[in-house]
């Protein structure tokens, strides 16, 4: 698994790929779901990069710290987006 750092940190150099999500979602939700999928994939990629870096044994602590921090930031973005897509409903 290779991990590359493209973009400026905000954009990450990635584009959102949309898809069909059935009739239950609105166009705004489609965009949110596509972005959510993208963020989850980035989070998995970062996790794999971190595991691979640790498994190699020659750990660059600064780089490892940066990857972990970015992974945590992605987790926060994922949580926020999930809350926007699926709001809390008090019954």
C-alpha cells in the first residue's frame, strides 16, 4: 500500500466520485455520501500506511506523528459529515 501526499492538505488532491444511491437520497445527500466514502477510504489508507511504517521497523517519528494526526482529523471530518447526513431523531 502506498500513500502519497498530494494537494494542499485541505483539498488532498482528490476528486469526489459520485454514484447512484437510490431514490431515498436527495442530490445534496448524494454529494455528502460521496464525500463520506472518500474520507473513509482516505482514513483506511492512512491506517494502512501507519501499520506499514511501523512494520518496517525504521520509524520516522515525525512522519508517523503527522500521519496519525491527519488520521484523527479525518475521523473528526467523518463524524461531522455522518451527523449532517443522518441527524439525531429524538423519539
